[in-house]
C-alpha cells in the first residue's frame, strides 16, 4: 500500500489544507521558474503551482496509476507528468530552477541517495523545498508507511551534506477556536442538563461529545490553508519541518 492523498475522498476533506499549505508556501519560489514536483502523488500540488505562476511544472511519480490519474485530471499548457523514480533522477534529461518534494523523504530507504537525486536535477543556484514530519520520540515511527523520521537537527545535518544554504521552518497550526458555518452545531452548543452537579456534567460531556462528533451530529470547523504558518527556526510546536535549500551557483568562467 502507498500513503497518498487523493481529492474527493474523506481523507482529502480532513487533511487537504495542511498539504496544500506547503505548496502555497512554495509558490513565491516557483513563479516564473521551471519546477519539478517530485513524488507528486495525485497531482493537486503540481496543478496549484502551475496555476500560480510557475513557468512550467513537471510532476514526477514512481506510480503509473498516479501519473495516469494526473494526466487525465489536470490539463494545463505549462503542466506535464512523468513516470520516474524520484530516487533515481540522474538519468532524467531535464534540469529545474526549483524542485519541491513534500512528505517523501521519510518513505525512502536511502535518504542520502534521494537527496543526491534531487540535487542532480537542480540547476546551479536552484532551490529545493523539501518537507518531512518532525520526529518527536525515539524508535520506529508510528506511521507504518514511514521508514525514518527526523528531528530538526538531524534533518539540517543531512541537508548540509548537499547544500551550503539552508533555511529551516516549522509548520504550525495557528491556535484558533473551532467555528462552523451557520446552522452547524458545535461543541459549544452541546445540551447541558439542568440541575446536575458540574462534575457529572463534565463526565457526560467527555463521554458524549466524541460520540456526537463521530456520528456527525456535531462538526469541527474544517481547517483552511490560511490556518497554517511556517515559522523560521521554531520547532517546539510543529509537526512538520520545511527546508529551503539553495544549490551553489556555477563558478564564473575566465573570459577568453
């Protein structure tokens, strides 16, 4: 099985804002640039970059299903999709001004080989944007699809093996009270029995509210892209690390 977010699914409704916010973060670097989205999955991010000013976007994925899906769903003059292993791009006959690869490196067995592959298709002076979940405890990741997760220090040290300039950010969800569209019940609207001791009310609330949310009687406000921020060098509250790395420019040639 493969961990992949696909539009028009239940997972999309729950998780799309968090994933789309990473592509929104990348837009300023991609405007007017030849861009590769490595491990593009179902292609929604590649399409967002193409629609947001990238000169040309190439989505790359190892899954033939994913590439077929993307080619059928997203048709833009500046957007294409290629079947290719992101860990073996050295033979790819293209170079890019910008490479993005979000939530990928934790899935590969050889993170150094993967970064070497991305570095190989990045033009001199080009920019890599790469994200990964932040490791919060020792041992194997809880996510069965993840081979390895990194702390901020581990991720930075790994990237420094390939890039001289690195900026590291933590992706955080802004603290915000749940809200819902008009007419939608929320936790604040939970009925409170009259005349019951406060401790009993709290126990009833703790027992009943998860059930009411689970069956859809109450609804959490759906997260939006603007609910997420990327904070430079702030990692204590973040779940995901985002790195912006620049490849060294080509050396100047002597005239003549």
